[in-house]
C-alpha cells in the first residue's frame, strides 16, 4: 500500500489579505440549544492549496460563558461551496461538531435581552500528526502555513434572548432555541413563534381583574411558572402599593392558552392594601378610585431550555359597584326561647 501524499503549496493569488498559504473566508453552521447544552455544527471555509492528513487541524472557541480548546476539524469534500466564497477553486470545507454543557453556568441567571452573543475561533495544529506524516513540498511551506494558521481568528455573532419585556397589548415573540450562524452574511434565529394578547378591558373597572392574557404557541411549550405583580396608587396619593402572587403549576401549551388570575383577594380600606384571602373575591379588585399596572412574568421551556417573558398592562378602577358576593354566616346560640320571642299560632 502506497503512502498518502501530502503537500502544502503557496496560493497563486489571495484576493482578501496578505497571507500566502492559508486564510479562512468565513464560518457558518447551526447551533441548537436543548437540555442545557449548546450543540454546534460548523463549517470553516478555508482557502488554501494543500492536502493535509486527518486530525491535523484544531480549533478553539471562546464565548462569554465558556471556552473549549482542541476541537478537531476535518475536511468534508462532499459539502457544496456557498455562493459567497470568493476563491471557490481553492476552498476546502473543514467541519466540527461539539457541544458545551451550560447547566452549571451562572451567566444565564442574568436577564439577557437581545444580547450580542459571540463565538470567537482561533486555529492550531497537532504537532504529532505533522511530524508523523511526510509532505512532498518544502519544509518552509509547512512552517509558513502553520504560522499563518496560528494568526487566523474568526468571530460569529448573533442575538440571544432569555428575557423579554413586552409593553404592547398584543404581539409575538420568537421562542426558538435554534440558530443559523454566519459571520459573512449574518446570523439568524429559526422560527418558533408565540403570539400573545393582553386583557383589553382594563379601563374604568368596576369588577375584579380575572383575565391577564392569552398565548398561542406554534410549537409545544411548557409554562413552568407565572408571577403576577400588581402596582397601584389610591386616589391622588402618589404612594405606590404592591400585591404579588406566584403560581408554580406547570402547564403544557400546544395551541391557545389563557393565563388568568382567579386567586381570592380582599381590600383593606384602612391600609389600602390588597391581600390574598380565603373569604375574598376571585381576581384583583380595588373598590376605590385608583390607577396602576400589572406585570405577568411567564417562564417558558422548550426542550428544557428556559426563557422568561414579562407582559405589562395598565388599569384603573373607578370605585363603584363593588360587592362581596360571599355570604358570611354568624353563629348565634339561643339558650331560652321564652325571652324576647312571641308565639304565633296559625
């Protein structure tokens, strides 16, 4: 069996930079986030006139929350060369597949709204592979190639969100955990749309607020928890009061779902406070002239990746027509029916 022939030739031309042996035109690929892992499948479009042994080239990746070294990249000759590549005749596609576990990362505990996420790449080689194989070209070609390779860096950026605050009465957001990455034509998030519609009847209220919003998901989604916070002021008093309630019941959404507030509450006229009460009325009610807004914080999960969305809606009460629909029964003991009673005979 004849030995495989490897070579490194100087590029006849370079339309991009001053390198003579190798440069990377661009990087593209897919990122899928599931089960608290980031799965990368990437293509590196390398411009060079070479034949290299397997496992010779490595890449390292740096992100705001992690860094991974010694990622093996190898050529895939069956991958089509994209239209945006300038020197298609000298393009070789090298690929890498790897994942990063983020389950213990504190980075994602912060609220990230349209965060400029980046993934930066540098390149290296395995010296053992280089030394164990024979190149038919001059050793200076190999050294120059490796030196230029070490100086190459590429960065892919994309918008990442795990927290969104919506002030519109209706709209939609993308709850996808999949991205197409491309540092030349631009990255994009794949579509998994969730529509929402806030309660439209929150002005001049005489009855409790029981409905908060409706959500419609194009893909199966799990609502892990909801937090409802009411902020309000009574009459002309500028003091802001609060009432907060959390629901930790898990709900599976496959199409349309109403998020309601049916917890029983009561209003203390002296303290002006709304509180949870077993003998109160379902919903949030202020029987006085008042203004405020409520926020609904919804934690959603798709493929075990959690994102938080907060919805904001103003309201006002006019302080009329409030009645407690519950009948309170007071127990009275009668010890003697001969006193203070009249006997009636029919």
